[in-house]
């Protein structure tokens, strides 16, 4: 009798545990289904905002070249850019037929420890192009904080001439007549700082995961319309391509005034607006392209350096970015993984099927986000199905950027400590 009672009690307990486990799994499926539905709505809203921002984004028209053409100085700060500098300089020189009396191309070697300087010297010898100049930035003054390319750019200003100053990065490649078109447009429209969201090339696997998401987030977060609105406080500029009217650049103090700013491009754009100069930010299709990072380590170092500082150390904005990025880009993949695992373990056919179907809808929406943005960003839809992994990586980048920026731990660029 006692054995029978014990067996019944054990069976009852096992049944209760199984029912309770099924209940927990079912509740989990319901919660995941709800979150995926929220994700679907968020993707829809994000897609609409992205469409609006990109469709309204201004472009530099293919207008008549200004005559007489003003003097222009192209300034390329270079620190350990042996892999980039030859292609960059060649693209600049080959992009234009402007003569040496109107155009100078200055490469500023910022104490590189690779062959950057030697490569430029070889280019000078082989091309015999008097437009190409090379200077050394020299030692940074003791007791002063100079980060990034600010020191190199400020040293160039002691020698360059020109009514317009074009600062580009060594990983940028200019397209034919990009200098003529942008300078003529800036002169015609009385623009004091013209910056371009140039085409971002993705060639490394880490770039395919992260860069398309980052480009979309920046397009929505720094909508072109308020950036270009003189009455709005929103300011943004992209460091790879910044064309200044010299008078405005000098009036705001140039790179020397932002010497301790890691994200100097955004800070310079803020100062342009604060001093009531005209800021213009538009798409750079057909004008320039850039491959920002050639490895995962470089991408990780670069974005964790810039992200939190670029948001002006706004904790609320950073956490909101993590939440939205995970919801829009990572949650559909997470939902699909949970649906498959629950079906495999517990056989919850209906619940798992609903979550799987909702997640599939969200993934299709992600594809159309990439597809509809392609004509504007020129980033193809390659590897769109991996955006879930990319979303997780971007979330990790934002959180790590906060930690690095606040603590200074590991906050570097190419080995140079920034904190």
C-alpha cells in the first residue's frame, strides 16, 4: 500500500513538473511572439523614417564649373597609411585637371612608423606633379592634448593656401570632377562647410555585418533635413570628406580649437552652426567612396572609439540606440532561433510555428530595408540575412564605446591612447 502511494505521488509530481515546464515554455513563446510583433512594427517605422530621410537627402548637382575657379587645398592627414596612401593620392590627382596654381594636394605625415612617407616621396618622384606636397607634422607639444588627426591638420594650415580647404581621409577615393563639382556648388550656394555621406565600400566580412546597419542608423539619427536647417541645433559632418570655406574654418578656430575632441568632424560642424555659418550635408554618390576598415579589429577599434563620443556622451541616446538596434536588427533572428529550439525540445507546434512565421515576416522586412536603401547608399543587399548578427555586434560596439570613453580603458586608435 505504501509503495503504491509512493509511486502515485511520484507520478503526480512528474506530471506536475511536465505541465509546469510546458506552461513556462508556452508563456515564453507567447512573450517572444509579442516582442517579435513589436519588432515588426519597429522595423516598419524605421523603414519609413529611413525612406523619408534618404529620399529627401540633397545631392551635389552636376552643375557648371565655377569660373574663375578658386584656389583649393586638399589636405590628407596620414598616420600609418601605407596600405592606402598611394591609391588615395592617385585618385585625387587623377580626378581633376586643375593646375598647380589653383590646386595643391598636401599629405601630412603624422609621425608614421610604416612606409607612408616613403611611398609619397616615391609618388612625387615618379609623377613629377608639382601639385603634390608632403610635410611632416612633427612632435606634438608636451603638456597639450592632441587626439586623432587634429594635430596633422592644424600643422598643414601653416603652409597651405586656398579659399577652400578639402580635408579627406587616406582611405577615401575621389571620383572624376568631385573637387570641381563640390567647390563650385559651395561657392554658388555660399556654403561654409560641405560634407558628404560618401559611398561606404564593404569588402571584409565584418564590414558586411556592421556597416550597412551603421549607415542606416546614421541616416535616421542625423536626418539630412534638420542638419541642413539653419534653425535646427542638429549638426553633423562626416570626417572622410569635409570642404571648408577657409574664412569660416579660421573663424571657428579650425582643428586647433577641437584638438582634444576624438570625433572632431561632428564638433566642427556644431561650431559652424553655432557661429551662424552655413552647413550642408548630403549624399556623395558619384563623388567619392571609402573602405573604412580592412579587418574586424580595425572596425571594432574605430567604432568603439567614435560612437559614444559622437553622440556627445549622451547616455540616454546610447541606451536607446542599443534597444532600437536589437529590436529592429537582432530580434527577428533571435525569435526564429527560439522558435526552432522550442519546437525541437517540446514540440510546441502551434506556438513555435507562430513565432517562426512572425520572425520570417520581420526578416523579409529587413531585406526590403536594405533593398530600398540601396539606390541611395549604393550598398548592395549582400549578406542581408546576417543582419541579426550585425545587430548584436552594433549593440556591443555602442556599449563598449561607452565603457572605453568613460574609463579610457582600451580607448585607442592605431595604438595611440585617446583617454
